[in-house]
C-alpha cells in the first residue's frame, strides 16, 4: 500500500500539507543538524531536508514516500536560525525590520527504504516594515519567535510586521506544497496528486497592517 510520511515536527507543515487533501502520517525526524561550514544556503536547506527524510525513510516499509523539509531565513548579515532565547530573537528581528530578506525552503522526497529521491528548493522574498521597539518587545514576550527560523511566524503574530511577499507564502511558513508534490512525483509516487495553489493567510486577529499575499514572484 502506497503511503506518504511527513518527516517533520512542525505543526505548520502538517497544516499546509493537509490543506491539499492528501492523506499522510507524521514521523518526527532527529533534531536539526547544522549544515557544513561554508556551504551555500540553497544547497544547505536541501541537504538538511534530505537528512530528515533519510532518517525517517530508513525505518519505513517499502511503498512509503517520505517528505523532508527545512527552512532558512537569510537576513542582511547572513542565515538566521531559530533564536532559542529572547535576546537572540530581539537581535534577529532588529536585523530584519525595515529590510527585505529571503526565505528558502528545501524539500526532499524519498521512496523508502532506499529508492529514488528528488530534491528541490523554493525561494521567497519578504519585506518587513519599520516596526517600533514596543512592538518588537511585545512579540518577543509572546514566546512565539523562540522556535521559529528568523524569529518570526508570518502566519502568526508577526503578520503585522510584513509589508509584502514575493513568491509563495507557504515557502515562508515552512513548506512549499506545490514543490513537495512535484518532488513526490519525481521520486516515483504512482498516484495522481492534486494541484496546490498558494495558501491565503488570514491573520487570526485584527491588525493594523494586514499581510499582502503576492501569489506570483515579483520584486519587493
């Protein structure tokens, strides 16, 4: 029986994949590994996605297709991981406010336990407004930034910080679903898969400046 496994501990990735209506199970991969020093970001996110997918695929029966993903925020001073503590979150958000930055999501699909695999990367540009220190402190105090790449969740409390997105919003959330489905097909998934339009993100509460979703890549 053909089945899909999402190798991720992220509830956001689970929600994105579930929205296209396919059935899948979730197996959490080992903790994130650091990419090799000096590796370019495009390759690094694909390597990390592959490591997650490989770790989970090793324990799956034949007929299973595993999806792994990794997201990286590239700020003005280079890649930004998960801050882990409030001070680092303040520093990251301070770098990003008022600036344009890039978000990369690498995706790997593998036919378990050791079959064909496909790798890809999705890129989106995000522009943040010049929000004030009080807004920054309130967001850090919420605790949301601490386990998010780049210290923000575009679909959460940071939606008010974002002026525009060039590219797919789901790339910024953490999983370009259209790319993930294409990688499954390239890895040999035998069943036709649905189309995956970009995900419209409605903020959970009224905000002063709602997120503008740009469905096709354009300069920001």
